C-alpha cells in the first residue's frame, strides 16, 4: 500500500509479508490526480448491493453507487440524490421521480427500470440476497420470498414502472419514514450488464457513483479510480482510492507511521495511548452510529430455555464496561445504556435509562442471577470474534476477565478467535457459532428502526442468533405504521423494552469512529457511520 515517500520501498517487504499485498503509491500533488491508500478488510460476500450487510463491503458500495437518497456526511440527514421527488398521500403508496442525466459508468442511463429490476432481484428468494428483508415492506414480497416453499411470483407486485423516470411503490402497510431508508446501498440501481452477464459483473462491478473499480485481488487489494464523467454533486477530489487488505490493524497502523499508507480508519486499541502524540491533528475521534453487543444462539435450546434471560442479564452485570472503555479503549467508547446509539438523540429514540441496572456492573447480583437462571450452558461462556481486524482480542479478554472475577471462576468465560472477518461472519450468519459472539452494528440509516428491526425481528437478515418475540415484532410493525414521528419513536422504545426483558443481546458500548491519516492527504473526516468520506480527501 501506499505512500509518497521513498521509505515505503524499504518497508514494503514487511508489509507484503504481513498484509499479503504489494505496496502502491499515488502519484500527483494537489491537482486532484493523487491516489489515496487506505486500510481495508475483505468483504464477506460479492459486492451485490442487496447482498452486502457488513462494513467492509459497504465502504466500496458507498464509493461506486448512488441511490435515490444519500445520507449527509455531516448530519446524517437523508437527502435526495437521484430522486427528484418521492411523494405520497397515504404513507403507503409512493411515487418516485428521478432526476434526468444520471448514468452508469458503462454509459447506460439510470432509469426507473434500473431500480425496479434491482429491487426485484434483491427481493427474490432464488437470488439468496442477505438484504432481501429490506424489500419486505413492498407489496408482493411474500410471493417472491415466501417463508416456506417456492416463490409463486417473479416480481414484486408493489413495483410499477410508469415511464423512464418514474415508478411507484406500494407497501403492505403504512411506513411514514420509508423514504428515509432509501440511502441504504441495498436500494441502489443496477445496470443491464448485471443481469446480462452476472459473473462478469461480479468480477468487476459497474455502478453509478464517483468511483469505478479498476482491479480487485481478493485478500490483497482493490483499486478504485475517479470516474471523470460522474455528474453528481459529490465528485471525487482525488484520483482514486487503493483499499489494501490488512489482517491485523496494528500492521496497518505501522504502515501508516512508516509512510506506506495514507489512512487507517480503525485505530487499534494498542495504539490509542500514543496516537495523539504520533499523529496530532491527524487523529480523528468522533461519535458514530455504532454499538457493540454480545449476541447469543437462540437457535441452541440450551440458551433459549426458560431462565436463560436471567443468565444473560447476570452476564451483562458481570461486565465492568466503564473500566474496559477507560483502560482498553482510552475513552473512545461509551458504556451502553440501551440498544441504539446516542447519535440518534433522545428525540430520535436514544435512551440513557432503558437498560437500567442490567448494564451496570454488580458482581454480587451477577453471580446470583447466573445461578438462579441455571448457570452458563456447559459451564463456560465462549465469546467468538474475528481476529484480523478491530482489536477484538483485547476487549474480549477484558470482558472475560471481568466475568470470571465477578462469578468467581477462572473458567466462566474464554475468548474464541476466528481467523478472518469473512469466516467469522459466515459462521455467524449460518448459525454455526456456539456461546456468545461479538456483534457490532453500524447503522444503515439514522433511524431507531434500523437498530431494532434488522437485528431482532423474527428472521430478519442480520438476526444471526435467531431471537424471536411475537410481542417485539408486533410493536415494530405498529411503530412502522405510525405516521406521527414522536409516537413511532415511543413505540419503537416499547419494543426495545422487550429486548431488555429478554436480554436478547448484551449491550456493551457505543463506539466512536476513529481514524489516522498521513501528512500526504487532507480534508479527511468520518461520516456518522464512521466511514471515511473518501471522495472529499485531497492528496497534497
């Protein structure tokens, strides 16, 4: 990976050995042609918009696609991008009008059909898309993606193309804030090339955003380059971005300090004590819509039997969040008090009291609850995590130490490292994990609904633990249908109280976005999702 200094050549051999990639470098000064080098982790799945529900793949989709809406990097507000207007009279049927002149990077026009075809593809059961659930509110979803059996329709009956720049969407229920979800990449349009030669498209995805993909070597590097013909208001201020895969973010940080990398967007915990002295103003630490939790296998009878809610609650009370966030994370995390994020604000649904004493450290009560609930299945809680990115070993070890101390047993909790993020996510999504696992959630859009429905609604796409509650589902449905925003938020909070009662997952802490960058680049910042706003970065 990258850097403009001659020192990178000396360090390149080390970086190749550790990161399984070569060193690159962007040429050019302040003329906008320089290439930014950033650390990265391999996506779990091919980069189909409806099949990417994790951070690493999302970074790329955000660079190569633009949808109807885009979330403002500063405020998180859902603003029209390709949409000229989205209108409704009843919060259930929407008319979408597109702006004129948008194209894909292969020259094909972006039309109403580009969206309708993409959404039909994303929703259909046979295409096995991780984000199919996001189309579940559109009429006809039960026919193209039935809970049991084969599909009885090929397309969503709620989608209709009116003319090249207009289509209508009919939902199964009122959903007043539905347009605000449309900045999520799953709702991106797709060109005909995606359908005409799917394999070729997957090898080199074609989108309509400010960047195009030049090359991709799995496990090594993806090269993105500025699309000169992009007509959007957020054109790239650099010549491109090289995303280089690092299996250890400490190695990425070392490469940054050696001048071989421009940007590390997740400063490792081991470097937090010295990052300010290392980087000064080139260190970013800002609140983000991210929460870290521990998930549980509700698909495992031992974890889903009566009384286990007491065990989960006891384990929660055995975790000294304040100590861990102060010492391991140097106060770049905040102990969680609910299942959302403070970036939503109280009006948006964040609550500092919802979890109550279940999120407070109390060793005596923790031990009592775990015993009353029947004890940890098998006697030991195994916490699984990916070992390649995110400094997870440090905090998992700290969590286990806290639990072991509170419960008076050195074997009550152990960490279970899994080599790569992709392997970890595959095991989690296929219900192959036992015990607990780390389940960080980065919001897809800034609504309380997004912190609840995708993770805990029955059979939702990111509900890896298979938690299910009729009461929770009913309240989420009611909140979605509510046209009064304040009432909708209050109902979502009622649903969240069900999570608290069941301890469906253990909230750990809210995460700040952190990043460090070299003196070769400027105008670096993170959006509310903690993702670098790559298009704004300038190479000096």
